């Protein structure tokens, strides 16, 4: 991206745009970080384990009923 600028106003405009893009990207990174923090909380792990256990239990119960 090579721009040739003719005046300081266009340079300032591009700098402002790039700064805003940087700030937006930083906020997106912070949001992703919060999502990962939420995913690794123990409550979510327990919830996932309960779901897996209930599916497995249902399969075992159906197997016993079928036999």
C-alpha cells in the first residue's frame, strides 16, 4: 500500500482511519479473550460433562431395554 500524498490533510485523514481500524481490532481481540475466559470456567466444563454423561446414560439405558 504505497500512497503518494499531496497535502497534510490526506495524511491526517489516513492516520485517523488507520488508528480507528487499530482500535476496532483491539476491541475485537479483547472480546475474543473474554469468550475464551468464559469457555474455560469450571461451570462450563461441568455443564459439558453432565451433557455427555446424560447422552451416554441414555444410550446404555436404551441398550438394556433393547436386550
